[in-house]
C-alpha cells in the first residue's frame, strides 16, 4: 500500500513540475534602454520592455534575480552582441521570456531542446567595413527551465527533482 502511495506521489510531482510555468531573467543592458522597442540593433519584433535595464545583465544575472524575474509559459531567451574592436570587446545583452518580449514565435519547438540544461543556440559573425580588424558577434539562445537564460548552465529545478526522485526511489526500494 505504501509503495502505491509513493508511486502516486511521484507521478503527481512529475505532472506538477512539467505543467508549471518557468522562470526567466528579464533584463537588458543599459546601452539598450534608449528606444528599446524600435532600436535597429538586436533581435527584431520586440513588443515589451524587460523588467529592468542593468549592466549586470551581461554576466552577473544572480544579482538581478529578485528584480529581474518573470514567469514564462514558453522559452527563455538570451541575445548578446559583442563588438570586437581589435580585441577590445563591448556588449549589448537582452534576456527575456520569448513569448512576452517578441511578437513572433520562437523559431524552434520543444522537440528541438533535448531536455533541461539544453539550449538551442545560433551565432553569427559579421565583419565591419567601417572599422579595420573589427566584427560583430551575435549569439542567441532559447531554452526551457528555470533561469536557463542565465550565465550559468546549472538548472536548479531539475537538480531538485532528480534528488527528490532518488530519495523516494531508495525509500521505496528499502521499505
């Protein structure tokens, strides 16, 4: 009887985790603030401002977790453009929930992402004719999982689920 209850409990937890919305960072670097929705640089079809504009959006997203989080029913998104000016880099960054930020759907489907901790990314390098030894590096990723659009690839909600599942499995096995 106890084993049936625990199996039912595991199934309910699995369904709850898979149905809930995910949490994404929603921020942009300060150099994106002016004319954010109409600026030609960056991804097209932006229709919503991020929660905040802060240069911590480039790398230190953990500093923004309290103020820069949104619930998302789709994919988390990260776009970063690096201007390489003879080895000196400057950045523009956007992190968002793709379905909130853009008027067009993400160019992927859930099957393209193999599971938590995986992303669908693309990168494009463009030379700049106006500056010798310079180029633009555009990098964008879509992912599913809490805070997967951070600078880290660790997916904490998946880790918690795996630990919980392992403990319950051991409990069932030895009780």
